[in-house]
C-alpha cells in the first residue's frame, strides 16, 4: 500500500522535524548539567510547528468539488407513432 503525501505536506513535515531536532540539540534536560536534550520539549515544539503550518497552509488539503450533476437522459422515440385513420 502506498500513501501519497502532497508537496505541501512533505515540506511541513520536514520543517516540523527540523524544528524538533534543533530544540532537542539546543535544550538541556536539567539545568547546570551536561545531559541529553529535552525529548518532550522537542516533540511538543515539532507538533506545535506542524499544527500551525497546517492551519496556515492547508496541509495538503485539496479544494475538492463535487462532480457536476448529470442531467437525466431522455429517450426519444425512434419512429413516429402510427396514426389510425
């Protein structure tokens, strides 16, 4: 099964991941110690950025329109009705 992601969605996802990565690299889990970055803060910031960009840019949503209604087909007689008389 293949999942199609439109270009806008791809860009939004990449930007969110980059923001999460930079927040993780530039944050400390506890102040004053050289520990790893804050994972929860990085995930939360990535989700916040992705949510904001989806709201702003529509995140791959398409302007789908309903198909035009098809007019009913009328059946035309192939021959004229026969007249009595």
